[in-house]
C-alpha cells in the first residue's frame, strides 16, 4: 500500500472468543478506500466473525477497529450510518415484490416515502431488475435475489460495503451476475470487503487479498504478490505412460524439495530455479510435455493454510 493512502477499514489486534472457541486471535487488517479486499480462509477461520465485528454486530474482547473513519467500539451507530452489509443468507421478504422490498428497506433506514421510492427505482435500474420489479421475490432466480440483496444494502449509499460469501450456492451464471454488480460498485468508489471460499472469485474481483487462518491474517497482498511468494513458478510434466509417473514424481521431489502433486499422467511441483529445473527434467525424462507456469491462487491458499 502506498504511503499516506487513505484507509477505509483499519483493524488492529482484534480478539474474540465464544466460550472455549477462539474466533479472532489478534487479527490485523487495512483496506484502502475505494478498493475491493477479498478475505479468504477455510471454514472456521474467522472470516464471518471479522465482518460481524467490523459491521458492529459483535463486540471484540480486545483490539480496535475503525471503519469509514469512525471507531467501531466508541461510535457503532456512526459506523452503521456509513456501511452496507449483505450477509450469507438473503434478507429480502419472498412474499413481497422486489420494489416493495427496497421501499421497505428504505423506510426502515428512515428515508421518507418519496425518497425511498425514488431510491428503489434507481437501484432496480442499476441492478437490471426493472422487468421483475413488481413480481414476488419467491419467483426470482438465485442471481436475481442476490442482486436484490445488494440493492437493499445500498439503499443508503454506503462508504463501505461488507459482502459475506455473497455467491455461496449460486450457479455459475448467477455468480457472474453478482461479480458484475460488485465490479460496478467498486468502479463508482465504494470500498468493498468480500469474504469468500471461492478462490477464483477473489482472483477476479479483489485488488488485495487477506488470507485468514486461525483467527488471524497469515498473508496479504495483491493476487500477483501472493502467487509470487509461493516459490515463483511451477513445473509441470506430462508423462507418456503410467509407469513413468513414479520416476517423474521422484525427480520433481528432488528438484523442488517438496512432495509433488500427481494427477493421472501429470506431475507438478514448485521450483525456484525455473531454468535449472527445466533443464534437469528435459535431460532426465522422456516426457510427453514439460512446461513452466505461475502458481494458482488455489495453490497459494493451500500452502498458506495447510
């Protein structure tokens, strides 16, 4: 992050326990204003707890957090006036139409009737829900419901929007619809903190990624920086016959110093000396194909969280 860059979210040493369970164990996080930050981690890592704390839905046992320039502990009401939150489960009423849902959210947020209706019309158009505005939400697709959820979270335009696993359970088409909506929000200057278990989602949407494990951030950076940190390159060998897999795996283990990944006739491993590894494989194996590639975010995640 650049020196002097304005932060929309700052968390320092957040700790939270639920009985004997440690949900947050000294979590630190800094999210620049106007960016999309992806928070990755396995189940139980502390992602949702972090969002609940930052969105004022849970109090920490220790630590400090500032969101949109407001201290979460000292002025939670001030934070709530500046944020939007879309949780893992749809918060809209299926018995109401899309338009009625948005007007209801506007009234709950103390907008006047006319302003709530006008804002609902703006958001229905923005999220391409105009044709379905007067239909019951029970007839909406998963992607449409999620877009309506996003619209509800924006009834009062927030400085910071929290999205807690917004595409869980959606089909690929619906996920793409939500991704497009998130990109639009970021382009307009809204700071987005996105928790997800989908590594492709973080890779496609996030400017920066924080990997959370055991209630703390174990790595952070841009997707490219995280990939660079994992041994730089991977070498992949495709052998001609299943009998050659053992020899290929042994060679890559010797070159890389770690157990290689084996998938049918394909063997791969991280390497630091890319050209030396390539020369050794070509010189010692009669392979169908040998190639070098950058590590995937999946491989970074698995390495960091074991």
